[in-house]
């Protein structure tokens, strides 16, 4: 059975990736943001360009904030080696919090009610009730919610099973071992002795409390940003109605895809630590009563702990792959906001001064 575990893990990863692709998580159709902007003319054209410039600048600033968070985590890790890698473990969640704060702090421009009534003969108003899931992917709320819940529950379980190390930090996994032996005067094993071993680093309370706090904060900020995207004042020009929807869809995809990717990256080090610790705890060196002590012990492996370690290792690789794919989609969505001015210039249209 243990020899089949790698094959089972690889097949399971493939099945999950196919399922996510068929559900549209890993295959996204981008909203025609630049195409819808071509409908604007006159005063609307200037407003559209302002919105597109704000989207591009805000997206780049959010990326810069995320990169800054990762760089600061690396710097703090190098300066405080006694932190036992906590800044590096916190880096993905901190990057998500910083980038989401940029979206909340930087609202997109919109037209005022008085000026819109003067500029347009026809003003549209959408009376359809809006929800956070209307603009963006169908999984835009469900996937971050599920990943956040899995992270918090996993951290709670890790904290319950963790034990303190020599510094009192709850980042070790203690387990029962039978590696000890009692010998007689002729170095013959007369009895097996039960003891305790430890394996780590393990995602216990030391990692779980700060990471859980950052994940919950990032989730709340992301839901707030998605709600702000829905509640943003609409563009009242009739010819900008589809462009307004495209902008909201663009923001919804960027927020949901970006935070989901960072949640995947947040789970990777936690699962890696848990997998290595659990797999290490599955080994036991047991002496046989009656054998000579210098002959060495026989190595046995707990199949349940080994299977659990392989499973968490497979989930770690799966989330890493999904995170990289989602990150690629995020780059594609951000790039979709570029090229409008070039397209209009190529058609010979005048650009506003």
C-alpha cells in the first residue's frame, strides 16, 4: 500500500485540477474591459480614460504593496533568526492584507450626479439588487471562504496536537516511540522501553495564532472590498452601462483571484511543515527482545501516520499548482486593462488633450 501512495497522490492532483478547470476556476474568460470602453464618446471618453488609468495604477500599486510585504518578511526573518521562520510563514497572508488595503483606500473615479444630468440626455439606473457574487467569478466568494475556513480549522487542529520545544514555543509534534531498550551485562536486549520523541517544525500555536489572525483579517478586508465594488456609484450614461459592468467584473476577478492565490500560498508552508513532521513521526526503531544491542534496531513505519504525511504533502503540491495558475490568471486580468489608447489611436480617433 505504501508503494502506491505516490501514484494515488499524483492521480488525485490530476483529478482535482481537471475538476477545477471544468468548474471555471482555472479557465477564466476575461471581461472585455478595453472593448467596452470603445463605446464612449465626447465627455464620456474622458471619464472612461480616467477610470482605466485609475484601474491600472491601483492594480500596480496593489502588486507593489504585496511585493513590499514579502520583502519586509524576508528582511525581518534575516534580522530575527530566533523567530523560527514565522515572518516567512506570514508573508503570503500579509501580502494579501496589504494589497487589499490598497483597493479599499483607492476608490475609482465616478461622475457626480449634477454633472451627469447636464452632460447626458439619457441617464440609466439599474434597480437590480446587487450582491458580492454578481461581478466576478461564480466562485469569487465561495473559494476564498472555503480556503479561509480550511486554514483556520487546520491551524486549530495543529495547535491542539502541538507541543512546546526547548524554548517553550508550541511548534513541535510529540509522539510515542519504542526506540529505547534495557540490556543485561552481555548487551542483550531484555525489554523494550517506551519513550517520547518530537518532530518539527510543526504548525502549532506559535504559527497558528498569528497566521490565523492575518487570514481572518485578509478575508474580512476582501469581502469588504468586494462589497465596495458592488456598492460603487454607477456610471449614469446609457452608453457606459456595459463598461460599468465590465469594470466591476474586472475588479471582482482581481480581488477574488488574487486573494485565493495568496491563500493557496499561505497553506503551502503550513502543510509542508505538517507533512514533514507527521511523516518523520511515523518511523520507529524497535529492538527485538533477545537480540544483541549492537546489532541495531529494526525500522518500522506507522502506515497511518505515513499516509497522513503523504496526503498533506500531496495537498501542498496541489495548492502550490493552483496558486501558480491563479497567479497567472491574475496577471492576465491586470494586463486586460491596457491597450485602450493604442487601439483608439490606431483607428484615427482623437485623444483628449
